[in-house]
């Protein structure tokens, strides 16, 4: 699923900061600190819930979406029974 421009993404706090939101790994200390900074930005974002909802239903497997890592998104999909 592709996110269209002119939607909630125009209001996203992460706009233009994709390097923080797509770390190569979550196990490396430096990359984990980038992920933590991304999550902190998410937590201030006015469209965090729209972002999370998009990622859950689009089955995003990479990156930080709505303050969740890929593992967090997977767990939330299971909890909400999103298939």
C-alpha cells in the first residue's frame, strides 16, 4: 500500500527525516539510539495514530511507524487480530 501525498503524511513530524526512521538494525547501539530518537519524534507527532493505523494495515515490515518498531507492529497486529 502506498501512502499518497496530500494526506496525513504532510503533517507528520518525521517528514524529511527518513534516515532516523529506517535503521539498518535494532541490535547495534548506534542504530538503536537512532530508533529511540525516531520514537521520541513519533511521540510528539500530531498524526501518530494515523501513521500507526496505516502501518498496521499496510503490513509495513521495516522502519519505525507510529512509535513502533517492526517487532512492535507485528505484536500489535497479533493483538488486534489484523491479518
